[in-house]
């Protein structure tokens, strides 16, 4: 017999050196006690490579044989469960402490990015991970508007730049009484707080004999020394917004009060972006005035106030024109360096517009040509000399929108897949220019929404970040129009004004509430919100500065906020107090008592509840010429439900009127009508008498019986009336054939009659048998 054992070749440790040299194969040694296994070496078969550490297939570093002496080599990984499988071993470069150092610099710039003070070096030779802290500083003539988010932090690889943003401080604008040149005195800085300004405590407002200086509202200024006006006057308190100017005029002593018009030019945050202008003309209350906006460099007009023109009010007028920053051409160099912002120039003839430059503002980069945001190449100023630059694209319809410009190689590009970022509304209409960038196929990308004036973001697409696919990618951010304050003035006081909520400049999904007087002051009226709450004036001492609007609906920015005005005089109007309403309806059918007497068989009704033509019908049914409450005629009785003919037996008095002859009311049980009216009393047959009506359990009241003045006999009309008035109740049922109410008395009569008939029949039968 031959026995064959089958073997497989052991695998190898395949050791690849870090310099890319030839790999070394080290075969697994056999397990000396088990021919089905391979053994893991316990010696340093993996050589040491200075500056590198060997790692297993999962990237885990191998253990050195001697941690204090890596030259002795490293232990290999454990052999796999299948000894025929190879185990690759590679080397990873050791991390060495970085010797790079970085600089942390603080810049002090205005709102246009222009440097207004020397930079400060916060940290020099800082290393990766070092912490730093910077501070703003007081700069003469400027106040701090924003502290940057990286004012303090940790150094990451690379230099750190901190930008503190400032705005110009406003001035006291002193207009002399002789119409001479105005004097501007800038508010002094608060020496301890770069965000604030101080009110001077000296007499900076000069004395003019025969005149008294007044503020913009016509209030007299206080002299430094009441006994010596030549020492000058104290200026008004600086405004809460340090960028706004404060006008000062002179009023001639002994003359009527006059007022002035002050015009401010503000950004959407209420900061003054240009010096205020003050009309030197003296106005009396009721005088007509008119103002016009001006072109402000780097800004375009977005809102003309309702009081741009009108009639002067007591205290003077303050007109605020609102502007937004012009957008820029964002020129990104081909080497991936920092983009350059080229702000759109103003249209010199229209403060609402920006102008398209006609010179080569887009620089030439050899080997590349610039393109617009749709990938269209720009036109060179001189086709024969590209060094003169390129003409930029036309500025967008919304001058706040930026226009990205990028460079593409003149040679065939390897990055032929575009990423297009669109900004549209819910109907797909573009609300800002698209951003187009080129990527290699398979490259990763990331996009972000941007703040778009008049719109807020409602949807971030799922592919805002991802990987470029062949043919390019399109990312679409969806926006919705922002709501507005709808300001409705009193009748005859102007037109409705719509003021769009301002965007949050840091969050495309949010809006903010203006902190300046967007709601104008109208003498004799107070603006109110939709709930009738009074709005807050910007300055309680000067209503002409307008009112602060209600809080913008940040939870739903597309909702409008309605503002109206109420008369500040007495208002005794309003609706009267209605004490009435519908009458209180009680009950259902009326309670008719008693019956009338009938002469010669025909009765005249006695209807306590009203008069029924041709006879009373207390039960509710009206039958002409019928007598429902009284006695029946000698031949026919008309009831509430039917007419029954009577044929009385001659010479005899009928003591009981059959049920069919009683008259029934027509009441129907409802929530307010307890039930049917009672059955009306039956009238006596001629020559007889009748009992009064009896109430069933469904009835409210039975009506009394009538009396017939016919043949002699005893009537029971009075008894019937008593029963009716006392409301005696009896249970009732319905006759199966007619549906009429059944009376117990009638039933008893019927039984007696039937027994009598049976007895009479028996006697007759007995008599026949005897015969």
C-alpha cells in the first residue's frame, strides 16, 4: 500500500526597503513539532532602516528586538493561519519634531480692508500648537466695529493673520450763523475702550453774539459758564452709533424757532459710511423740504426713506439713506494663491448702480487666460498685447453679488471637469451668479452657501461636498425671498413702504432686526405693530429720528411684518356694547286653558294664548270655522287631526265623547318644547255633556272642554277646565289602526261594550236553544 501526503509551499515575509530597492523574501520556518504549521521567528529578521519603522500589512509598527537598540532588528508579524500566504512588510518614515516657526500678526483696517494703523506682531517664531492672544488698540479717529474670531487661538502650520475692523468716528458739524464754512470736530476716542467715543467736557462750540447754538432738534446748548458765554458751549452727547454726525446750528436770539434737515448715509447695520449733510436753510414748521441721495464710493443705494421729502415738523427732520457694499471681481490666480478682490466702481450718475470698468483691471498671467463664472474667456484690452490686461465681465444686476474670475491654461487643460455652484430660488430663477471651478476627474470638492441680499437659504443640497465625476458636477443651493416690513401711513400721509429685512452677514439662513429708525415719524400718529403695540422710538427725545421696527420673524424669514399708525389723540370710537342679541325663546307651544261655550252645538273658542280666525285652535292646527277648544256642533266636530261625524241617539245624552273626537295639539318634542300640547277638551254633544280634556304623558297642558247649550243634561265642562288647568297627566298609547291617542276611559268603555255584546249574543243563542 502507498500513502501520499500532500504539502504546500510555505509563504514568505516580503520586506520592501524604504528606498524603493529590491524586496527581500524570508520564508516562514517550519513548526518542528507539527508538519501542518509554520512557525513565527523570534529573532530580528526584519532589518533596521535609520529614520524609518517597519510596519505590518495593517500599518501597525513592528516591535524591535531590543527597544534600546533598534539596530538588532524587528520581530516579524505572526504567520497567517494559511501558511502558504505571504506577509508584506514595508517601512514608514519616522515623525521628526518640526523646526518650522510661524508669525502671528494683528492688522488694523477699515471696512474696505485699508490699513489705518501699523500692524502689530503678536508672536514671532511661534511653533505649531503654540497658543497666542491679541488685543485691539485705540486708533485716533476710528472705533472698533468687530473683534475677529481668531483674536486668540492656537498656531497651526502657517502664519496667522488677525484683522481688527474699524470705522470712522463721526463729527460735530457746526454751521455758523453767517452761512460761512462749517467746522467739523471729530468725537474724541474713549482712551480705555476702542469701541467707544467720549463727549467733550469743554466749550468746543464757539459763542456767536446775538445767537444761541442749538442741536439738530432745536434744543439750546448749555454754556460752559452761564455768566460768560464767550467761554463757549458744551456740545450735545455723542450718539449711540459713533459713526453718525451731530449737526449744530445757531438760532438768532428773539426770533421764532426754526429747524433743519440732516441727511445720513448708512450701511445696513446703521453705520455711517459718508459724512452727514445738513441743509443750512432755516425751516419753520410746515415748510416743504426735499433731499437727494449721493454717490458713496464702494456702496450702492438700497433704500430711499419715506421722509426723503416732505414738510418740516417741530424738532427738524433726519433723513437716513441706506446703502449696501458693492460686490467685487474675485480674481483667483492659477497657482492657487490668495484671490484678489477688485470692488466694482460706482456709477457716477446713479447711486443705486455700479459700473463696469472699461480698462484692463484683470491682469495677464503668461500661459493662462482669464474666464468668467460661466467659463467664457475674457476679452483682452489689446488682442496683440495681452500684457495690457483683460476687460472684466459686466457687473451683475444686483451690485452686491461678487463675480468670480479664474485662469485656465492656454495649453489643453487636464482639468476638463467643471464644478458649477448655482444659487436659485424655489422656481429655479437665479438669485446670484454661478460659481464655476475646474477639477480633475475623481478629485474631492467642497462648497458652501453664501449670503445673498434679499434672500435666505432654505435648502443645502446633499452633494454640497463630494467627488468630481466625468462630465462635471452641479450643486444648487435654494433660497427664498426675505419678507419685509410693510409700513402703511395714515390716510393722506404718503404711500405704503416696503423695507426688506436685512440679511445676517455671517449666516445665509438668518435675518436680523434693524437697530435704526426704519419706521418714520408722522406728527400726530404713533406706529404700532400687528398686535397694536406701540413701537419704540430711536430717541424718545427726538421722534423725528423714527422708530425701531418690531423684531424680524427669524423663525420664518419670508413672513411680512405689518406696521400701521394710530392717532395719538382721543379716540372714543369702537363698537357699541350690544346688550341684545336674539330674544330668549322659552318653551314651545303655548298653554291654552279653558274652553268656550257653544250655543246650539256650535262653540266659540276661548283661546287664552291668542285669537284664531274662525275659531280658536289652541292645539296648534288651524282649521277655518272649527272650534278646537269649545263644544262640538250637533253634527260635526273638527279636531286638530281629523273630522268625525256624530249621530247622537235621540232622547239620550252621551256622557263621554269618544277619543276620536278629541282635538290634539301639534307640538313636537324638541330641546325647548317639552312635548305635544294637551288634547283639547271635547265639546258636549247636543243634548248631552262632555268631560274636559285629559293630558297624556306627552302633553304639556290639556285644554278645557266646552259646554253645549242643547238638550237638558249635566255637563262636565267645568271639570274639564279643572283637569286642564291642573295639568292632570295620564299615560297614553296609540291605536294600532288609526295611530290616534288611546284614552283609558275609552278603552274601558270599549271592553264593557264588547262584554255587553258577547252577553247579549249568548242570551239570544240561549233563547234560540229554548225555542
